[in-house]
């Protein structure tokens, strides 16, 4: 079906065609499902404040409701920024949750502007190509990111892409455009991580378009750049869990002391490790320093798998075995640069001067410093400083019914983020999941959390504030 519609003074098209959503098989094996759906494509302005803006194409997949009398549809907003909502719907780990959501109403996966099947998709052709023959140096690697940023920006500008249109505010307006084009009076939203950041921006800009909102792994308006103190508190929580583990505590009396010792050793005496490069089949000599370890530890502090392995990996390094770290360093330095959408979106969201000052004060006193943010916020000028300003980052005031969900093992978006944001919401709930990390399946596959989400969408009260999911550390080999 193809329809012409009037949108913000421009005439565009909405196209809906039959589509089969093929799920990815689970890691442990199991069936692949083929789910009947619709593939939609919607034309919207690339930059709404530019009267001469071209139209770009948003892709989405709609799973029709199984309810006899469906309620408002739910639009799923993926994280990143830069991840594909459609690709997320292929995950085997989300299928039972999606089936439950369809009992309430239609469920729509949106590929946000610049991502996935939307056109243009702003994935970069650049590779990082960070040298392997010396330990990672913060200033040198930052300059590489800046060079790659300028090259990526020039590449897309040469292809007539108006990067100034790739901001969270434009994406929030896309959500309302999609709602209107599909003829819905109101929609529900679910957004996690960056998707929560986008959902909250939509709450601010399109209050009347929204029925109910669920946000997991909460990234508030001024949370894009992470606080070193939050990461330090997260590591201290992990350390307490290690001390409560009778097996680990005998081997690792204090995980933070061990981590500090390994980092100090690499600062004094970087190491070289021979690693087989899976891409080339050759053996590369990888030189590793303290910054490499800080950065890669920070990247993993939100993952249940990385947290589970954290004690054993540091124990191996204190014994002189750096094979795990060398493999991670090789993969990072030879990795793909990333999406221009990712860099531009986060640069535009930015951080308030007060938050930047707080980060600068906190970084020297914490184990990982500000590496969780690297290369932000120091890369924004390479993207033209597309800052959305103080009004975008101001606290949100809303009476929309909103459910916040957080995990106690989430080092990127801790429960304190949700507690801060929810102060502006007069009608809200907050569920904290013990043992959940920075992962949508970690949260929505906890049975009583999923049931609470469905109750919430159906207008029922949420009766739980806490839930739990099992977590164990990987044993240390001694």
C-alpha cells in the first residue's frame, strides 16, 4: 500500500508492504522463526527548520496485535545511538516479550534516521587503524578519532547529507510523524539506553501524542556524558559482591586493589603480547598500556558477561597473563570507526557546563577516570559542535504515566539516573532489578518485570518496586 500524505508542508509517501521478520537463532541453538509483519517506509524532512530540506526515508516493521480489541501501539526505540530497532526485533531473547506486547496492541520497530534500513544509513566506511606497535596513548588515539570524524563528516556532506538534521529532537519529531502517518491517536513508547533518551525527548516535545511510556536503562536529558563517580560506585558494588563470594574472596581479598595494581604495573611497564589476528590469520605483536586497560574495563562495566569475568581476568593479569587484554586491544584498534549518526547525535545532546565541570573534578579521584566517555566530549568540535543547548538538557516535567526500569549491575545508566529523572514525573513507577545489567533482555525477561510492564500498558497499577535475576561470577583458576 502506498499513500500520499501532507507532512509539515511537504508531500511525501507512506508505503506498507508484507514482510517476513526472520529471527536470529539463539546462541545455544534452537529454532529460527519467520514472523508475518509489515515493512513500512515513511518520508520525512531531513531538517525541519530548513524550508528547502530534502526528504529522507524512515524504515519500520510493524507486528500486528493479536488482541481482539487492541490498545494503542507501542513503538520500540533502540539504543546506541545508531542501533537498528528492526534488527533488535530479530533477537531470539526478545521473542516472548514481543509476543506479550502484541497481546496489548501493535508493536513497531523503528530504524531511527541514519540507522539500519532507513535511508540514508550513516554507517562509516572508516576503520580506526590505531597503531599496534606502541601502548595506547590517550592524546594520540583521540586525534585519530578526530581525524576519522572529519573524514566521515566530509564523506556525507559530499553526498548532500545535512548532518545538522541528525539530532534527538529531529528523531523525536519523527516519532510523532510516524504516529500521524499511521493514523494512531496516541502511541506507547519503549526506549532503553539511548532509546530512553529519545523517548524522554519525545515526552517533552509531543506530550499529547503519547499514552504511556516505558524507559529502561535511563539516560536523562543531561546523562549522555557519564559521571566517573557513578562508575566508581559501580566498581565498589562489584567489589562487595566479590567479597560476599566465599570462593572468590579467598583468592581476591580486594578487587579494586588488584585492579589498581595491574593498572599501575602497565603504567610503569607496558607489555607486548603476540596475538593471532582473526581477520588476517597472521600473528600481531600488540603493545598494551594502562590507558588500554582503563578504556576496555570501562566499556565492559555494563555487561553481565564482562562483570562475571572481571575478577578472573584481573587475577590472570596480576599473574602476568595479559592474553585476554591483548585480544581486546587488537579488536578495538582494528575496529570499524562507527556511524556518523552515533557521533553527531551524542555530540548534539552534549552535556551542561555544570556536568562537564563535575566530570573534570571527579575523574582524577576514580579508578577508571573519564574513560567510559572516551572520545566524548572532546570530539564534538570535529563534528561542528552541534550542541542542542541548555533547554534540551533541562529537567522534564510531565504527567504522562511512565515506568522506569533499572538494573543494579548497570554501570552506564545506574538506578540513580532514573531517580533523578522521575522527580519531574507526577505519575511514575520505578522497578529496580537486582542482577540486571545494561541489556533489555536482562530486564524484560524477568517474569514479574514483564508482567508489570504488560499491566502498566493496560492501565493497571504497578505493584512491584524490586525484582531480581540470578548472577554469578566466573570462578578464578588457581
